[in-house]
């Protein structure tokens, strides 16, 4: 059993501890915002925060996540109010949407560390591949998110999602929520 906190919720996976975190999130928890990308040579679409650091969930196992705090795109904010989410919408830095969760997670980690990154720091911190080519808008979105995080700018709210992560994961048999001790 691998125990960790996912989106502020303690969970225990009844899966092989060698299972990549990606599959625990997607298959056991039904958190499908983290996109399946491959086995390590990926576009970064599977990026999640592990103890606040953006990591590719396909390259870290459930065992390696034992006791750690995991944040997926669903857990970044349940109402899409995170500055990066707001700025991605405001700057129209989303096209097909496949890479967007990973980019958003990487950008959120950057803004947490440095709310006023340079263009070079943004490019270095977001290794994700976007085949739609939103890079100029993405740079503007991360810069704007930094200003919002510093409360120097405000963005109107993006639309609220249609379902909570808890509702989506309620009847998933491979996931067990540990009983309080």
C-alpha cells in the first residue's frame, strides 16, 4: 500500500508500488486532467506537483511518492481561480488542451518560486511540448500570472468546472481513503 496526500486528501493505493504515479492518478483516482504521455520521453503533459516541485508523473512510482504531497491540475484550485489558470484563459494560451494541464502545473511551480520570472526563466521552467504552438501567448500568460500572484493585476474568473475531483473519484475500487486513526 502506498500512502500519500493527493489534492489535500490522504489516500492509500492498493496497487503495485512500482506503478507510475500517472496511472494511480488516472486509473485509480479518475483524475484524468493529468494526461498520459508515455514512459519518460514525454511532452510534460503528465506533470504534477510533488511537494511543490513540478515532476513528470510517468517517471515517479507510487512507492517514491510515499508520504509526499501530490497536487494535480484538479487540485491546483477547484474553481479555476489559480493565477496561472486565469492567465492561460485570459491570454488564450490554450488550443487543443492536451498539454495545458502539464504546462499549467509547471508554470504554477515557477510562479510559486518566482512571481516575476524573466522570459528565459519561463522557457527553462516549462519544458513541456505544445504541438499547437502557443508559446508567445504562454509566455505572456506566465508573466501575467506572476503579476496576479503579486496582486499587481486582476483577471476575471474563468468558468467553474462541471465536476469536483471528489465526485469523480467516489466509486473507484482501486482507491481507498484511509480511516482516521
